[in-house]
């Protein structure tokens, strides 16, 4: 019973955090900037619009996958309710920061779809903030929490550019 309750809490926390963090960063703020008004790319629409939707769809897919892995490990991506074990399965075998990359893909896909240089600028600001958070808080915290296990993972899996083959611990 306690195990089921733990899993339920993990899923609820993960879903709440999904709406609060990426929902605001990759949804609400681009909407505030653009009103989600499509840009008329004219004759280039047949190329630009599918690329934009592919970036958004791939971003959403990887984001949901990465979030689900946290819930399955009985925790959340939120720093206040982490997993008890280091998540190094699924997409995390290719890159250490798939959620941030997914959010960036969603934002850049919207920049294309809505033809907004303001959203591109916002993506750059969001990326700078995320890198600062990762370097200043996340990596030191994971090193302190998981020690050599995280250091080995960090040595083998790049933070920002995915590996071509999955890492096997």
C-alpha cells in the first residue's frame, strides 16, 4: 500500500511540476509574447511550418518521456521532491539534460511557427538561465547526493549534445 501511495504521489507531483515549470516556460511565456498568432511565411510555409511542428512535437515527446521517468523512479523533477535514485534510463542514457533541451526545442519551434524574433531572444535568455541553474545548483547537488555514481554518469553522458549510442552503466 505504501509503495502504491509513493508512486501516486510521484505521478501527481510530476504532473503538477510539468504544468508549473515547462508549462509556464514553454507555454505561457511564448503565448504572452506572440498571442500564438501564426506567421505568414508565404511560399516558404510548406517548409517552415512542418519544421516548426516537428520541433514542438519532438520537444513535447521527449519532455513527457523524461518527466515520466522521474515518476517511475518515485520522485519528481522538482528539486523539492527528487527521486531517491539517480535517473539514468531512457533518454537520460543519451544526454544529461533532456528536459531542458526539449523545452528549448518547443520554444524554438514556436519561434518559427509564430515568426517571432522575440521568442528567439527569449529562448536565448531561457537557455542562459538554465545553464546557470545546472552549473550553479543542479550539478553540485547531484554530485553531493549521488557521489561517484553521478560523476561516472557525467563523465560518460554529455550534458547538452546527445550521444549517438546509449550509455550503459
